C-alpha cells in the first residue's frame, strides 16, 4: 500500500496541475459560478502555501454554444470553432475575476498538439509556462479550439493535461471527474465493481478496466484518463482521479475523499534527467575548468564558459558538454550551433549586440542537463 496519503502527496508537491472538465464547469444554465468559486478558493490556498499551480480547463465550446444557442449534440468543425471563439473569452474572464479577489494573477495559454510535438515550440511553451508559474501566475491552459483541426488536436483535455504536467515538471496532476477513480469494471453497470486506489504500472489489465465514454458533453472517458496517467507517470508525475462535483474538490481530496492514485517509479526531475541522458547527441560543447566546477554545483552553463562548439544542431537538440578532463554532462542546447559559435566565450550581456536580438543568458539551463 502507498505510504503517502493524498494530503501528504499534495503537501510534498511543488508544482500541481489541475484538470477541469466541461461537465463540472458548465451546466444547462451556463457557468457554475458557485462551484468555480470553491475550486478557485482551493487554488488560491495552494498558491499561498507556495505551490505552483496550472489549470487545464475545458468549457469554451460549452459556454460558447450556450451563448450562440446552438442545437445540442455534435457540432461540425466550423461551428465548434465559432463556439470556442465566443466561449474562450468568457472562460478566461471567469477565471480572472474568480482569482483576482484572492490576489492571484492569471494568464491564458492556448495550445495545439503541434506545440508539444515540434521541438522548438515545445521548448517555447515550456519556457513560457515555467516563467509564468515562477512569477506566481496561475496559467489557464486550454486546447486552441478556434484554430486546431482534427489532425493537430490533442482530442481531449486529459491528454493535454498530462502533456502540460510533463512540460512544467509537475509533481502531481489531479483530474477532476464525475467518478472517484478507476474500478475493476464500470460501477454504473456492475455492482460488483471494486475501486482501485493505487496503480504503480499501466498493464493491459489496467487498460482493460477502463470504460468507454464519460458524461454527456465531455470527450474523455476513463480510458483517456488512464492513458493520460501513463504519460504523466513516464514524466515522473503522480496522477489522481477523483470526484470534482463538490464545492471544494481539492480540500475534499486532502481530507480523504476516495481517489485512484497513479504513482510513478521516480520523481519528475529524475525522470527528465534519465530522458536527457538517453538522447543521441548532435554536437559537443567544450567548456573550461571554471564552467565544469559551476555545473557540478548545479548552475547553468553561460556562454563565457564555452571554449568551442562542434557539430550542427538546433536549439533543443542533445549535446555533450566536455571539460578539460572529459565528458561532464549531456544536455539540451539553448541555442542553434551557429549562434552558439558566435557567442562562445562571451559575457551574457554581449549576446544581444552579437546576435542582433535579445537572447537567453545561459546556453544550457541547469534543468536541461544530466550531469
């Protein structure tokens, strides 16, 4: 049995992602304001405790179709996108107005599948989200339904939430649902179904327990949640599936509400280091002894410490960092090889004058290397 309770796992987390589905947020009469107020009170409490929080929220299409009085049922793509355009601004305003009284600043981040599959866009998205959370902002993330077509869609926000959790290096992802976790069978159809409180590995048997479609109006069922859990676990992030239809769902989880926890074998930082270490390097950065000492103290690599650049690579490609006595680390390059060659050995303050545009102070961030 997992030695950590839900409260202990949330307390230990430094970054928490919470996914909110349309069925919880939007009812027949529109936005469920009382429920949203309770959730945001929980979010504000997490922020006061020093947690970084990201919300992945559905609801733009559901809100927009209500405003446009569109017929119930599936919508053609162009009507779905029109509803999203109308609903997205209302959704963002609801979060901004709900968190402002708590002294919490919000940001809107719209993503498509390309943002996590294209290396450069992945890095840009990660840098933006991490900068926002580092500044104490709560990003509200949703799929960019106004422009995404079928071939560039995440398809459901469970999948998006797992990708966002991996992007920001989250410790915990909470999927607020209309069920309290995974059962051995669909509990609505089988009275003998047994709740599964802890999963440490996604097996064919676990996938077989996942049911089909969820609540009407929602895209994700239990199977999409289990698949999202697999993505989160690979990134070292624990995932909880719990009921969200209470006024303070995170408080309820902390106080022992039933949930299914999917627990990874290692934490997010270690998982990321192992992923970087396993990548095939595209080049070499040769650094001086001072840079080697700084890296071993957990610092980022600055251009002044780079002696020479070998190979041709893009920003985000893997490179080996080699010191006077041999290899020091494998890392993700912060610049294209041509740019790195020009700024090698220079002070960070000279980057803009050399390249003609503002650049990052480091050529490799400490989070992007495996020593």
